[in-house]
C-alpha cells in the first residue's frame, strides 16, 4: 500500500488548465494524515516513480485529463510496472456535486471497482446533478444497495474530508494537481505540477525520473 508523505516545502503555483479555489474546511473529526486505501492506488509497490493526484470529479479539466491522458499513462507506465499512481480527493466548494461523487467512487472501490466507477463519473459529469450513482453502479454490476448504504454511513465522506485536510496542509488548492517523484533513501521526494497537462509533459517527467534512478 502506498503511503507517501508529501514534503512540507511543496507549494503550488498559478494553476493553468485547471479548477482553482480554496478547499472547503475539513470536518473536525477528519484525520490529518490519511493514507490512500488500496482501491485508490494502482501499480507496483516497487515502481521507480510515483504520481499522487488530487482530483475533483466535477472539474472539467480533471475529466479531460482522466479521459485523454490517464489511459495512456496507465498503458505505458502503470501496467508496465514503472509507475505507482495514487488518487486523492479534492472536491472544491465551487463544485457542489464533487464531494458526493467522490464518496460514491470510494464506495464503489469497496466493491473493487473504484477506477471503473471513477471513469464512468467523469464520462457522466454533466449528469452529476441528477445523482446518477445507483445507475452507474447498476451498469457496472455492483451491489447497488451496498453502495447506497456506504454513501449514507459517513465512513467514506470522512476519508474524503481527511484528504481535503491533507491537500490544505500542502497548500494545494486546485485540481487537477499532481505530485510527481520517487523514493530516495527511503523518503518520497516530489514536484508539484498543476493543471491538466498533456501526455507528453508527463512522459518527459517520468522518463527523466526513471533514468535518474538507474
């Protein structure tokens, strides 16, 4: 399980090609140091490079990245054992449906379908106001009653708010934001990148880090 701590000195610059606003205040009971659960993480644990993504499921830039760039990263780097990828939630207050969507995706993750459900949410972004969560679950063959019970019980909402706290601690206020780096002498060292950058940008960053680690 990936548990990279973000270096305290990391700060974001102006967000280009992304959604930006101060995140909502985390709930008082939210943990200040959440760890991505297994369903939020893809790729080999010993992969030479890591990306930690902060995303908002209602952000159009996040959807563009998820539909256009992420599949290529998955094919070329995650599936080949070169990249460990962790998805964190940063639902912004300007997007009222982002938090319930994040909760629903996590509840789908409890049934082993986080990534597929997340992709379906991005593809259905224009319908988030209609709360399409049961329909998507049904389309993916999930246990709809279990997903709805999970959405109501508050556990995954607490996890989302904990990740809001994590982002706030690092000064990350926009989506999508990525921390791209690798483990050096047992510590994760990463660079913050903001905005829905094209595949070529990520490829150059990842290849340079992989080469540096050889």
